[in-house]
C-alpha cells in the first residue's frame, strides 16, 4: 500500500505516490490556493489532472501540505475536495510551513525557514510549531524572499543605481521600460511572482558587488527580523527550504556563521524531506 504526498504553492503542486520510501509516480498540477479556488474547483482540478495519472495505485493515506491552509476554513475546503476524489481514504491537510518543518527537522527540534517567492519561519519542537514569526506578505514583509530581492533589483534599475554594465544587462534580458514595470507591479495580477522573477538576474550576475550587496542585505534582513528573534536559534539547527535559500546557499551559510548559528539542511523542495518523514 502506498501513500500520496502533496506540496502545493499557489502556482504549482507536486504530488508523489510513495511506497516503502520509494517514489512510484510524480505528477505536477496547477497550484491550489484555497483563497482563489473553492471546494468544487479544487475537486475538479484534482479529478481532471491528478486522478487519471495515479488511479491504479492503492493508497492507504494522503498527506497534503499547501499554501493558505493555516486558515481552518481553507484547510477544511481542501480536505473535503480531496476526500470527494478519494473517498474512504484518510486525508491530513496542513499548511506549507508545517511541511517545511517536517521536511527539514523530521522529528527533531529546530528552526525551519522558507525562502522562496515568499518567506516564513518557525520554531518546531519535533511535533508541532511552537513559535511563528508573523508573516506580513510581500508588501510589508517577506524579507529575504524572491519578491523582496526582486523588488531591490527593480529599485536599483529604476533609481539608476546600477552601473552602466548592469543596466545594459537588465535591459537586454527583460526588455521592459519603466512604464511596463510599474504596470506589472501595480495593475496586473500576482505582482509578488513578477517581483520574484527578477531573482534570476541576481543568480546570473553573481560576483558583481552590487548584486552581492542586494543578496547579502536582503537575506540578512530575514535573519535580523526573524531568525535571531527566536531564542532557540542558538540551541538548535537553522534549516531552510525554497529556491532562494538553495540558490544562494553560500550566503545563507555565511550569515549563519556570522551570527554564530548552526546551519542545518537546505532543501530546494520540501517533498524530498517529506518522503523521508512519512516513510
């Protein structure tokens, strides 16, 4: 008998059928955000895009971790939709921060951090999240996230802080003017994802002092505003999940050293650790 694991953001959801610790099938669907999709829509997505791919497997349990599922009403909506598609199967629905904590800490104590499009953190005692730094979203917070770093890239470009070489590289890559950028940020949907897309420019131009300053300052803001405010940070490892943490893991490691913290795991995708946790 196998289990079904899911890790969902608002953009993409990764589903894995796992049997005895081995992945038998991986399916990617559109992300499931219960803030934007109701129960019927979530059910339709799962029934259409997931079920035909995994219907041949006998499942003994389903574990879903997703964005927006800290809210009890949202969690209930997702659980109900999954149970409609897989009647009779035990379904556990948790939010993405719990998924990150279980993925990196397993059943031990530690600080679990998400550094992806957005950012979040918590102190996990091996069973539950005991403390959680407030997540203020990309407008007021999300320090160290892709959206936060991307916003800095745009500021450097629009304020003409970039030197001539970097400004040319930016214009050559994105082919956008001031009007286009401001329209995407203030008038188009999902501006946080648009902002986060500029982290690729940072990754492609490592070594330039302005690029390194943006990365180091942005990640340090996350440490300063969140990580060091947990007194447990000096007693347990600091773990990370997400594309920003993984892509700039050298800077994350250096910051842990400068704050005299123990660096734990850095996973690009939490599903890797969740397989281990649930096997």
